C-alpha cells in the first residue's frame, strides 16, 4: 500500500468531533518528521467529503490550510463541535485524537 493510501486510511479513523495533527498522522504510519508530506497529500485528497482532511491541523493548534479555504475548514470543524478562536483550536486537548 502506498503512503497516500496509508494516510487516507488512518485519517478515516479520526472520529467526528475530533482532530489530529499532520505530525501525529505521519507518525501513525511510521514516518518521522513527515508532517509536510502529509500536508502535500492532504492537498491531493480525491474525496475531501469522505476522507476528512479538515480534521488535520498543525501541532500548535493552528487550523492550517484547506483545499477549499480556511473559512470552509473552520465551519466544518465548528459543525462537529470544535471550538475555534482566531484560527486556533480552543479545546485542543479535549478534541485531540491519537492513533
């Protein structure tokens, strides 16, 4: 299985109302310091509605980017009950998902 498929498969396990980080996702498939690669793969997500790349954020709690724009990403996260203040996850520890 290639890296993209491994990442997308792991990302499918992040539950509604939870977030993970680019770094956590890369470590979950055995890639150390692969967060930039994960970001590049998220940009190519062929099924953004099915594979929830909006649930991947930066390790410092910043929202990060999104193919359809940061406002769409924030709206999607808020609909899942995640509190965002000034482009940062407010309740990071409560909603952080580890693999």
